[in-house]
C-alpha cells in the first residue's frame, strides 16, 4: 500500500485525512496510537490505576478526545456533562476542592473561550488542581468554522493569574505533561492540536519542567521559538534554511505561562534575530509574551508569525495552514524575510 506520509508528514496534512474514528489504525501511515487524541484516555486510565484521585470529565466528546478509553476502565470516575462546558468546569473545581484531580476535556474553543470565566473564577482564583484539556485548538477544525476555531485562547488564558498554560507538541510530550501535572499546584490549561501531530520527541525529555523551554536544535543566525503543533514544521523549516546556509536554533516553548524568559533572553544574546511561530492570533499569544521579555533585552530583529488579527476562513486545515504560511515552507520564508 502506498504511504503518502513519506512525502509530507505534517500535522496539518495528517489532520486533513482523518476519517476513521476509533477504528482507524493509521493516519497517512502514522500509527493512530501515537497521536495525543488517541493516547490521552489510555494514559489517564493507566495513571488512575495507581492514583485514586484522578477523575475525568468531558462534554459530549469522549470519542473525539479518546477519554472513552478511560470511561471503559474506570466508569465510576468518568463524567459526561453533555454540551454544558461551563457546568463541567465548575463541577471540576468542586471535585478538586474535595481532594480529587479532575481532567476536564473538550474542544479548545468551548473550553478556553466559552468557559473562560469559570476557569478564572472557579479554578484559578482558589488555586485548585483542575487540569483543563483543550483539544482541537487553533484552526485544526477547518471546515467547522469560526465557532470551532480557537485562535484567542492563549491570549485569554495567559492573563489569568496563577494559571499554568502549556501546549503539547506531540503524544510523547502530552504524556509527559499529564504525568508531571499530578504534582503541580494550581490549575493547568493544556492546549492540544487535533491529535495527529507527528512525533518530535522519541522519548520523554529529560528534566521536563513547566516554564522551562526545550532547545531542540542549535543555531547561530536566528532562533525560531514555536509552540504546540507548530514545533514540527518549525524544525522542517530549519532544515530548509540550513540548505540555504542559514543556521536556525529551534526552541519548543511548550509553556506559555509562566514563560521561560531566560531562554528568550539567551536566544536574543546568542543568535540575534527571533521569530515566534504559533497557531494563534498574533495578538496576545506566544509572540506577545516573547515581546514582553525582549523589551528588556538588547534590540534584535524580531517578528511574530501566526494568524493575523482576523477570523480565519472556513476550509480544509491544510489549506488554512498554507494560507497563513504556517507550514514549513511558509515559516522558512518568513525567517528569510526577517533576516533580510
């Protein structure tokens, strides 16, 4: 059988062809089991075997986020609230106040945007250990349109005091984040893509810590700081730039709040130019957070790359990523423009 992923294994292309639900074993040649949307439920179920505090909540999306795997193993600790996301978040806060560790999962647009007030007042303000799992973020929902696109959640979440905001790069990092979250104080907003993201990490990164960026590639001409699903195409872009003689450092800024200011300052001092890449409105997200650090550094060429300040059109995800130049070719082109 022909495997088209050999030609292009971007998360965007892989998200395009997903049609198989739970029955799918591969998506364009990538094992479905290696994708976050398919491992979340199993990972939580395995952790729950050893930790009775873990409970899982969702809003009529158990199949989409694969928490159905948790439901099957721990039915007494699984709660489906139907299409009532705000109630789900408030209930999760109540469970956390009672000593449990709730993982509340639904589309990013319905969690980080629709339930923002409940996250702020019910979870973050009382500093409760609620884990908010926001999947299908950015423009990965494609055809579903503006109501399902989540391009504002990072900017909204990172301004909530005390809330940890983190983006999962691939299945391995998601598994690492979930495990690390059990001992983390306070609420965490976990941003996921559509669950078909290509592997970036072969194994869990050593010494993972919230708020500590991971340097994936060394470089001397500029640094590409990416987050979430944009890390993989950023690495591909660095390969393209290397072919042109441009040495690009790539940093996985998995935690947006608190941001690793030391990594940003080091990039500015050691490589000069900085390009941020995110599947989010350029206003208020990763690029804005990095700019807040750079204002205290020596002046360096800097650009934010993401979705401009507009509502994204409706269309296939891959077409949208290409439209906004969030694929490898687009990121490389933006880097060349920055360097002049």
